[in-house]
C-alpha cells in the first residue's frame, strides 16, 4: 500500500537516509531478490519512490539530482508519470543518453559512495559497477535497505499457497530434471548449485505458486547437491501433500531468508556453481573465501525454454481454449460497434446501454477466458488502449485515464492467459466502425511483417537477430519502426517473458534473448507501429519452432503458429498485400475457422466464417 507522501517527499526522505549513512548515490532497480522482470508488491521500491509504474526502469538518486532510466515501451508513460517530480527521464537506447553505469561513473567523485540493496542487484551487474567505480576510488555499500526504511507501510512478503504440477502437464519428473542439473554440476566439478531465479525453480521442482502477480512462481531459493535439494521458502505456503511429494524426491524445506546464513557456512575447498546474472550480489558476496565459484549460465535456462513433447501438445490445447475466448470477445466487440452504427451513435455501449470503456472491454475479455477449463488467471495485466492510448506501448488504463470506446478508430488489446496447459500472449488491433486510409495503411504494413516472419524457413543455427528484419522490412522501407523487440520467449504455465530466445535486430547483452532457435521454443511475433497522439497498432501471435526438412545444405526449421484468432479484415488495405501475403492470411484464417468454429454457438460460428473469409485483390 502506498503512503500519502508525494514523490518529492519520498525522495527527500530517501536523501535524508543517504546522508545518515554517508551514501552519495542510491541505486534502485526494478528487481526483487531474484532478478525477476515482474515483482511482487513488497519489492516495488522503484515504483514507490518515483511514481513510475512501468515494469522496467532504474532509479538513481543523488544529493541534487535524480534520474529514471526506462526503455522505449515506456517513454510516453514515464514522461507523464514523472512530470513535476524532479526526476529526469533518461530514454534508454536513444542517441546521447548515457547508460546507468556510465552516468554513475561520470557523476560520482573520488571517495564517494554508491549504495544499493545488495539483494536487488545481480552479482554480475554489481561486479561490473565495482570494477569501473574502483578506478575512481568510489566504494560500494550494499548492506542497507534505505528504500525500505523510507517505505514505512511496505506490504508484507507474499506467501501464497504452492501447488504441484503433475507430469501430465510438465512432461518430465523433478527427479529427471534434477538429474540433468547434477550432470551439469559434475561437468563443472561443483559441490553445490545455487539457483535463485523463480521461474527456473518452479520449472525444476514442478511447482507453481502465486507470489508474483500473473507469474505462477514461488518466492524461493534452491541449492542442489549430489544427494539432496535445499528449498528456502515460506514453509507455511506448502501443504502436507506438497511437502511429502517434495521430500520423496530429496527436497528439504527451509526458511526463506536462511539462504544467507547457509551460504556463509560453505566449507573452504568447495566449489559452487551459479549464474551471476540471476544470483544477487549479497548472496554472491556471502560465499566465504577459499570457496571456488563457477559463474555460468544456469543449466535450467535452455532446458526450460525447449518445451518437451507433452508440453508442446498441451500448449496447443491452451491456445485453442484461449482462441475461443478471444474470438468470442472479438465477436462481442464488433457486434457492439455495429449496434452503435445502426443507432447512429459514436459511442459504443454494452447490451444495457452503458458506454464500453477500456477497463470494461478488458473485463469482458477476462470473462470469456474465465469460462475456459483450467484457466488459472491472466499472464499479465491486459493492455487495452483506444485511439491515442494505443500508441503508449505498455499502456495501463486507470480510473483517471479510462476512456470510452468510440466509432472509427482502433482499439489495441494485448492480453494473455495462464492455463494448466500453458501460457498465452496475443495482441489484436480492432477497427471500430470505419477507419480511414491512414489507419488501414499502417495496420496492413504491420500485418505484412507478422505474416512474413511466421512463414520464415531458415537453417538451424539462426538466431532471432537473423530473422528480425523480416518483420521490420515493410516499415523500414518507409523509414518507420517500433521501439521494442519483435518477439520474446514464453514459458509453460510460467512467465510470459522468458529467455533465451527472442527476435530483435540488435543484441542487448543484459536481455540474453538471441540464442540459436531450437525445436520446442515458443516465441512471440509482434511487430507494431505507434503514432503519438493518434493510434497504435500491434499484431501478435505465438510461434512454436519446429524442425523441417533436412537437405544437403543442412537442417531447415520453420514456425508453427499457435495463436488462433482472426486478424480484423476491416483494418486491412488488401492492395498493400502481395499475392503470397494474401495466401498466408487466407491460410491462417482458414485454420482459425476450422479449429475455433466447433466451439462457438451458431451465431458466432456464422460470424467467424465471414470474419475469416478468403480475400483477394
């Protein structure tokens, strides 16, 4: 729960704490203690101090200045939320904008101190900062939680109930997965493997939780040895069935914070394997001298990203159910727009005559998902942006910004679901009424990119960076672009953003999302275009990487499209599609109709046939 203090008052209070401890710059990342992208309420210190609510950002506070760094998804949102706060916005990746690290190296003087909560900065990132600042005589202080000292009514740590995920969903037993980890430990001659990333832990132990909104993970740390597994978590979150199943596979449950005591007692001469990009600095610094540390990418990362045959088949089922839900929402939305047209009204209303708003539309979509079997909740907060709001890439409607849906403009809806059978993520841009030539032109250019990437055939060994251009070319040809990646990996009933696979045109080392594409990886295909003050467009499907033919030139790969919802034909300018793209669109729509129609009532089934009708020039 946020206090009534203003952002400027919170920053002033933080500066008071900094002065008490002799700290000249205070670093506040978004991360929790596990390097998570999305965090629970307890960990939202950056949001509390700055007022910026986006999922990515870093705050730096000094005596006379403060800055917030965020990426292109949030430029417009951050400008609005930081206005009047005294916090400067640094637009990451833009020309002339320093990185957080470069800023600190330039701003701090010899003998000064950089402070941060060592549990919220990865070991690898802190080591880089330490190396660069040491040359200037700047020291690090990672032992305080000043943000927490200022945030007096901070929420408690989450301890939601933990559930077991059966092998009929996971496809592999935890014993089998642990055996794979131990093989990696043996190759590194490691006595201990320390794992801190929450989705990796959930995957490894076949457990799911609810400690991070929309991400079914459990606040925990894991240590694997040759004979046992130590699971540091809130013991009250595990019922007897869960405890017994874990104990049967050699998993011992210990208090969450005891990991820091345990790691300080590792005997000299031991070898610890960990991933310094995911283990926090305080944990790494607690390892005693005389203990060898092997810092390497976690063996769970690739194993988790490459879905096994059971997971792949389940994921198809999840997308079928999700496709039914989103298609029914599309039918409802288009029928409400048609009713407004017939009534000669510009305002779109529901069946009772109440105006439909962005929040109302998101709730209606959620109601269709809740009707699906094994639906466990959203995979992220729905983004429903009408008109100009659609140009804010990660827009989040609030009661203050929630606007009515009107005719003759776009509604962009980015949403997803968590099912026992998998995780979904889909964006559709809907034309409400008659949209003009500019709307349809850009809608179609973005669609061309989506269709062409989905149809890619490529040699094994290609990475996302090799394929990104396919999606951007229709926009780049006209000097246009979108300021986000083309695609991200997706977990299995886990985090909606998952490495190491993705599509982007340049490598961003800290993202670790441009690996070789393997069969079984699920990646989003989501080009967009955002015209500030006008409208936004994004078309997103999820793709499953598959093996194709093998020729004398090598193993070829292709994508299976998982998402099953029509693209809105009312937004398309057919003249801008070539014959191959028209065939790709028609083939996709034929598949959607074939798979979704059997699950719809008669009226919706008839509408879907028309919504997926073949088109031609």
